[in-house]
C-alpha cells in the first residue's frame, strides 16, 4: 500500500505533467517504452487512474507479461502513463490524476482511455507506448493526438497483469508517432514480429451515420494517393454494434470493479454513473447484445472473405473541444472489438479543424503483420508521417497544404 508521502509525490507529479502517473529514469540505449498505468510494472503500484485503487495498491510483485517481454527485448521503461479512470471512458479526462494535454491541439480532448500513452509518443517522450483497447481505447487517443495506434487481435497478446475492464474484449496494443514505431512496439512485446506483405486493396466502409465530409474526403484521398484498389462496402449497423458493445462492457466492467462498491462515494462522478447504469442492465439486454456481437462477427467474416482489408475513419469528425457535446467516440471503433479483429489507426492529411484525419484499417484475425505492411504503404505515399502531418503535409500533386496554425508543442 502506498504511504501518504508517496501519494503526495504522485499528486505533485500530476500537477507538473498529467501525461504521466510515474516517470522513471531509465538509462541505456534501448527503445524508450511508456506503459499505461493499468499494466503492471514490477516495483510500482498499478493505479488504473483511480485514487481509491492508488491508496490501496501495493507495488506489483512482477511485470505484466507484455512488460516482461519488452524488457527481454531491450526496452527501457520510462514511466507509467495516465489514463481515464478504470479505463472506463473514451474521452481521456481524469478529475483525479489530471488530463494529458493533446499536443495536436491543446483545446481538444486527448482521447482515451490510453490518453497518456498517446500524448507521450506524440510529444516525443517515448519511442513507443503500450495501451489497452476494449472499445477503441488505443485507436481513439491515437486519432485525437495524430499518432498511430494498433488494436491487436483479441487473445493474441497476453493480458496477464493487466487491470481488466471487459475481459471478453480487452486487448493490449502499441502506439507510436508513426507506423515504424508501432511495429517496434509489437516487436518488443512479441519477439520476431515483422511486417509482412499485403494486397493493395481495401473495402471502403461507408458508415450509416453522419460523418464529417472533410474527414471522409481525407480518408478517400489517402487511399487514392496510395494507389489502392477500393471497393465500396455498405450494410452495417454501426449504432446497433456500438450499443451492444457498450452493454457488454458495462456488464463485465461492473463485475471487474464490484470490489469498489463499498467505497462508491469515493469514485468520480463519471464512474459512479457508469456503475449505476451497469447495475441496471437486464439479462435480456445482455443476451441481445451477445446476439449482436455474433452478427457483427459474421458480417466482418463475410466482408474479409471478399476484401483483404476494410477501411473507414476512426472518428466521425475532429476530436471534440473540451466541453463540446458531439459524436460518440466509439461508434466507429467498437465493431472491431466485437469482432475480435486487429485494427490500425493512422493519421492522414487534410482532416477537419486544421488537423489530420485518422484512417482506420481493419484486418483478418492475426493479420497485424499485413496491417502494418499496408500502413507503411499508405504512410509512404503521403510524403509525411507523425508530427510532420501537422506542418503542412500534402496529398498528391498540387494539393493544398494543411494550415500550420496548429503545431506540435
């Protein structure tokens, strides 16, 4: 259990830099790896971004499986990153530990729940970072912060030593400033990982919801610039999938966090609201959501039999401004979780609000190597990657540059 003095030091750290729960001095030459603070690092408490858990936590007796693998591969653990409380929000806001500042536009949310991991790589404070993705929690902050994030195939990467949100959906995956950094992150947690070959073709999903037209145009332009063969795909109910995913997360997250109920009043208002709503989910609602999950899996299986990859935006528009009521953040990311599929979020130029848009690529089970290969192709065709996309990158001959009024800090 943390002493009062240690908790005070952690609180001081939040006030200095809300990207991090704990920063570590890690000398050496290996790649700098940031670890989301729902993943155990030996000798450090895992807080899950929750004050109540932090006050009760003891230092982890051993590294989580992914951290142990990364150490064996030569990674230097440079700290544990901030996150949304209990991983149970896609905004990245945290009233206790603070909210990491989005380097792409400080007026906008960083996205969550892996907010600190996205900000750390966007700001150049880590070469790669680990996050978790249950309904979009790697891809959403990647999209908000204009970096790359990979949701892995469910079950491919071990989650031993990871604080659970919804075990039937939880995954661990890497974030990085560009595709090469994400490939590095995968190689750290899975020895021998390397990008494979890929077909230069995608099925372009046109979601049945309102998508910002500038976002849609940026996705189409990126696919065209890469010279991909594009086939239109329709017929998927995103609202139904998102609703089902949220029901399943609520059911499992309530069970995972039931031990906190005796101290309910010490949780944040958002988590109290989540717990209250989760307790009211009926068996019929749970069963209906499970049926929808099977339908989602069947649809994606059929589509990936016809197309090597599927492509669509990661978000329906620009990252929301603080205090702005806008789109569901998970409506485009949840389906890959329900289907258990790998998905890559990749920034592309000419998005809305003078920011990059985020292209989401979904592949078949175990298709991470091919997704990385396709991400490389698209990234190379854009002539810029990572932070450079915020500094006037162009798509194609004669295309207008992205305005330079929003820059990395």
